[in-house]
C-alpha cells in the first residue's frame, strides 16, 4: 500500500492553479480548472483529480489542450445548443454547457447543451450536481472520441471500441442531492491509471490483456508498443456479463458523440464529447412538493433492514459527500507516488510547492 500525505484543500487549489497558469492558462481559467480537479480528490474520486496534472501539462505542450481558446456556438435554439470548445480544457467547456443548460431550462422548462472538440472533462458528476444545487434535475453523458481514447471492449470483443462513456444524474433535495456518476465500463480509465501509478493490482475480470484474457495487471491495458504489445481493453460494466453495460455505453456514444457531430470512429484527435440536460422541476410540479416527495421516497428506501454484513442502504453520492466532509476536516490524502509526479511537473515550470 502506498504511503500517503494529507494536504489542505486550499493548498492543493493554489498549487494546481499556479501550475496551469505557469503552463500558459489564463488565471481565471486556471482557477476554475483547479477547483474542479481538486474537488474530485475531495470527493475521493482520485482518478479524476490531481493525478491528471502531469497529463494535462503534457497535452498543453503537445498542443492538444489549447488554454484560452475561445468557445464557439455551432448551432442554437431556445432550448438546445452545441458548443465547439476548440480544444480548451474540457472542464471549462462542461461548466459552460451546464450553465447554458440551466439558463435554457429556466426559460423553456428543459435545456440541452452539447460539446465537441473538447479535452478531458474530468468528473462528470460535478456538472450535474451544479444543476441539482439550483433546484433542477441534471442528466449528462460523455464519450471519448477517436480510437486512441477507446479503452473499452464491446461485449464479445477484445479490442477497445468504446470510451468509458460515463453517465451522471443528480436530483435536488433539501440537503445533498442524489448524485449518480458511473462509467459504463467496469471502471474508468483513470482508475486503471491510478492503480498502475500506485503499484496496485486490479480485481480480476475487469481488464483484458492484448490476447483477450482477464488480468489483474493495470499495465496490461496500456501495453508496450516497443515490444509489439498493443495493450488490452477494459470490460463493459458487468465484466464478462457486461451486455447491459455495453448497451448503456452505446446510448452515451449516440447522444454525446454522434448527435454532437463528433463520430467517435472518425475523430483523429482524442476528445471528450458531452451531452447535458437540465430539467426545471417547476415546469412539471411545485419544486418544494417535488423535494418533499423525493425525501419521503429516500426515507422509504433507507428504511430497509440491512443486508448481511452491511450497515444499511447507502444512497448514490452519499459516500462522496461523506468523503468531502472528512477532507475538509483532515486534509486530502495523496499517495507519495502521485505527489512525486506533481513535484516533477512543478519543478519543470519553476512553480514552488512551499506551503
């Protein structure tokens, strides 16, 4: 098990912002990207947190992320829009899309906004949560375009043909929202990356090696092109019984890539495409009545007696919010292996890590 250090949230925000600013990101954009990345760590979603800093900085250097690139509206109606992010940070594009979807929902009852030519959007649930915190219902899907981002095998195949294609849903309550944020694969590519970088094994039957055999080695996903190993693939949600997960992945691909004019199999540059929907509860019923009904339903669900070995029903998002409260009190745990990567990137940009 990796050794861990704990850092204050504000310190990680400051370091992350300064690293991206030093890499050429406008200060306001660097601050928002930092907030969304660190929030993933705060929620315990480390695969979408600061582990991505070296990857993003490298992509800036390669021209794959274009800090400050203007976003353009490709097509728009009263309740819909499609944005071209022009390879700016995906987090910025997703934040803009969620904001636009809410504005449209206030005017028309629903708002649906999509993105293409976008970089990695990070933690999808942060954007549906934005919508739920405003009293609306949020639903979002994301897909990874270009074969280089197709980490997931189609059910019955052994080669990557799909992105991890997450789906997120959030609904408002008087407290923390109901929040679902799941990959349609057995796990996200970021969690495989995190296990590899921390020297950990995976549960068997989550990943296939290049020969199509289940493996617990996270490095098998990436292979070794120098030795002729093209790498393996992540299995759909459900593992070897993942036909349903494959179906959900297809839904995400159709809505967030094909409908967004970004057919996965024809894209040359890896990207994240997004489809996000905001629903104004007030278009259907009084919002307070909806919240009361939802909270009564939650109480009913949680009234179930615990299963053997369990402490009781845990709602979608409940563990994430509990993790956030712990991090706010105790700091954010970061494995030494990951922090050493941050130190290396910061040093290359002459960014001080002094607290």
